């Protein structure tokens, strides 16, 4: 058997497909499994033990060229775990014997966000929904968190880079794709962590977040370093794995922290569990406030639509986060 799995983006969603990959490998241990994703995320998933090959999706190339390449692989089945305007034609152009497509529950999500009508109570999280796509083939969910496996050379680089940095390491992820997913108290949290326990705060983000993370690092003081730069995502994965605990917003880097096994406190405001993106695993704590205006979005906004000044996140206190860190690590 030869299978193709398609999830083009984003980082967090690609990471959340890994329980599906484990389920597929358990059910078909001898199968050849390929994964199609954007080049930005290909390296992140390439070393996963359930995969035989990762194909990079070239956004600049015509879809028909990628479709021709997929057709030449002669897949027995395609699992479209994205179901968007690119993945649907690509899965068709592969001309596989069978195509299994994720059910995104778009209408029910809109009813929840716009009218607070919750018809998603019995729907699982995104990993479970991905696995349900292959339920007809006998795929089952092991209930475990996502998993990412950086090659050993990245661990060696991280050890060298961290050799002069004072432990323990506190991972902070103050970034998110949208303003209303950003908890506003990271600087205060960093100051309290370093004052009480010592060590160093590592602030994570992408190259576009360098100024934002740098300003928070400056507010924390000499016990903070910004890692918001152009490092490889696998470098970030190893640095996150070296942290005693990670505190992060609803963003891909937070899912990456859980996927490398680091105790993680995730802060959720405008989005809720029913939308499927909460991190899973015994080493994770999600902090959220019950408010009648949640959820107000699926992907984030640049404003607070109910004019409550981001209360859903702002009213999660630094004390709440410190207590969650203590629960996970004893620190």
C-alpha cells in the first residue's frame, strides 16, 4: 500500500496531524506513507518515524505541475486533511483509488462563533477529527499528544548555543498570528520567574516578531533573551525541549513545545476547545476564562469585537500562570 497525506499549512495544524500519522502507521505498518506540505514545514515533519517521504509544496508552481508529480506516484489512497482550494484539486489530480477528506464542520463552527449555538460538543479535537477521516480503514486514536522528532545534529547545535546561558530555561511564546490571541502579561511573568527561580527566559517567535520579542525581553531585563529570528523550526523545537516549562499563546510554537514533550501552559482567549485546537497531553495545561462572548473568532482578529478590552486574556493573571507552571513542574 502507498498513501499520501496532505496538510499544506499552518505550523500548528501540521503538528496536530502527527497523531493521525501514528494511527496510520499502526494500522498499516508495511505501507509507504508520503506527506505533502509547504516547504516551510517540510523539515519539521521530515524526520517523523511514521513517514517515508515528505513532499514540498511549491506555492509558486502551477497546481497542475504538483498534480502531475503526485499522479506519477500511483497512490492507493489519499488523505486530504486540509480540504481547501488547493488540497481538493491536488487530491483529485493524484488519481488515487480512494480519497478520504477531513470533515471541517464549517457551518457548526460559524453557528458557535456568530450565534453561540454549540453543536460541536461531541466533536473531538483536530487530531481526533483527522483520525476519524480514516476510521473506515480501521484507524484508531491513541489519545497521545503530537510528536516532533528533531534529528540529533540539531540537539548538538542547541547544546552549544545554550552552553553560556544560565539555567533553568523558561520558554515564553508571546507571539500569535493576531492581536487578540496575545496574552498581555509576558513581561511581568518573565520578571517574576527570574526573580523567584533565577535562570533565563527564552522568548520565541519568527523573524517578523524580532522587534516585539526584543521589547518584551528588554522589559524583563538581563535574564531574558529573544530567540525570534530566522532559525530553523527544528532549532526552535530543540530549544523548546530544553526549557523547564513553556508558556505560550494559541499559536504553532506552543503546539511545537507540546510535541517535543515540554511541560506547556497554553493561554486561550478568543478561541475555545470546541474549535479543536487545544493542545492535548498530560504535560499540558490550558488556561481560559468562561465568558459569554467566547469564541469570537476561529483564526484571530486585530480588535476585541465585544469591546471588552481583551478581557478573555487580560484577566488571566500572572498568578494563575505561575500556579499552572507549579502544577506541571513543581517550580
